[in-house]
C-alpha cells in the first residue's frame, strides 16, 4: 500500500478533470486507451467500449470527443425517425449507456440505420455499454452481426494503485484534499470497484458538508462501518 501512495501525486489540481492528460492509464484500461488513440484507423464505423459503472467510459468518451469533435447523443433518443437528423449534423457521435437499446426493436432499428449511414459516409461512433455485444440478446439479427463483428474493448475493475489514484482524483475534483492516512484507511475496507469509490466520495463529501466536519478517519469510519 505504501508503494502505491508513493507513486501517485496527491496534488492533482482543483478542477473536474476530463482531458486526455487527466485520464489515469493503468493495465485495466490501457487497451481502451490504445483504441481511442488508434482512431481514425478503426476497422469499422463503431467502437464498442464496455465496462462497469463509473469505470471511466464517459471520461474516455470525452477524450475521443475532443479529438474528433464528436457530439454525444442520448441512447433514449435513438430511433428510426431521428437518425437522419443525427446524420445531418455531420459529426462523429458518442452514444453513452446504450444498454437499453439492446433488445429494444425500435432502438435497434435506429442504431442499425446509423451504423449503415456512418459506414457509407466514413464517419465513426463510439458506443458505451456495461457488457459486450457478444453477451447480449438482440432483437434485430442484422444489428447483432454488425456490432458483434465491430471492435469491442473493455475497461476492467481497477487494481489497488489505480483505485488509489481514482480516489484522489474524485476527491480533488470536488476540491477536497485527503491525507495518505485517510486513503490507507479507505482502501482495505471498500469494494474493489469504480462504483464503490465514486459512491464513497459522494457520501463523504455530503456528510462533511452537512455535519461541517473534515474528511478524516473518524468521518470515514462512520460511513464505512
């Protein structure tokens, strides 16, 4: 644990950090970063980026958007009627949290047409999911074949060093500095997931504000115990 803390600078600056230089690269996400960096040499119109909640898919999507001037489209808005409007914007596109599209016939028809339009026009879209297409049941076989053949890359659960860095970053995004002692207290006691780290930071910030307390080991004990 001491080695992990020594390798991670605790002063990351007071800002919400969504730039390429702020993305914390580690073994669990380096393949995903490599695919983002590979654009525009993707072998298909789409890239499927999948992984657990709060794993950094949105951040990596923002990195790609900055690189490509892509726009973000809500998955809930995808259907046959709006696809031409989306295509007419003449941008690359990010569709985040698209899990509810899979198995929804109207949504899948819209996504199928988007795929075909973008393939013809040599444009790209990034689709984020919790699980890869090969593990999903589709309503439209033609879409299933296309997305299952498209490159898919995962962001896996973090190792301890990345978990530490994510904790520091999330606290710092809220303009909160935490001590190494507080981090050492947190890490052995929480679930090893991005979602658990995000939830802890949110609750610690909320409790500190409501109770007018510092984020210290006594406050963390009240949350974690």
